């Protein structure tokens, strides 16, 4: 009896569709609503694709620019990852995950990362005000 199994890998774009599914049911994919768990999930996804020798898709290449966009948006020059930056400007892991999806949508829509270009006139007094203005005006 021949038990050969064939794995068919589809090279289509599906990163963003997967992120939309995670947004709809984060507990199913991440176990709990957590930006840290999302980052770990995505690191595993990207690492697995690299281990399989799969080329990066256009969505993955675009997503690689999200780090720089977040650093520009929050005026961060350190080496903190996008997840740490969003978490710092959020009340907790769950809020940070929700903020990720809002910020990622702005990124995908091609919105400027520079808050000055979003008509921010006053310097906010707290980190929650920075995030709130980023989310409202972003």
C-alpha cells in the first residue's frame, strides 16, 4: 500500500486574510487577546515559510515596512518591535491587539506615519493621548 502524501502549497497572498481572521477570532488563533501572542504567531508563520524555502509574498514584503511605519508614527528611534511600541501606548495586551488592527488598517490604506501630517497641533501630555490622537486622526 502506497502512503505517499502530497502537500500542495499555494503561493497566493493570504497574510492579510489570515490577519483578518485573527482579528475576528483572536482566541481561536492566539489563545487570548494579546499583541505579544500575535507577534509570536506571526514570527512562527514567517519562520516556517522561510524554513520551507518559500519566497516572500508581496503582502509579506509590505508587512515588513510596518515596523518602520510604527516607529515613525510614534517617533521611536530605538530597536523596539512594533508590538512593544503599540503595547507601551496601550492600557493592556487586549487593547494593544485592538490598536494593532486599527493601526495596521491605516498602514494598509497608505496613511502617513507622520502625525504632523495628520494635523496634530498640540503636543500630547501623556502616552494615552498620543495613541488616542493617532487612532482618531490617523
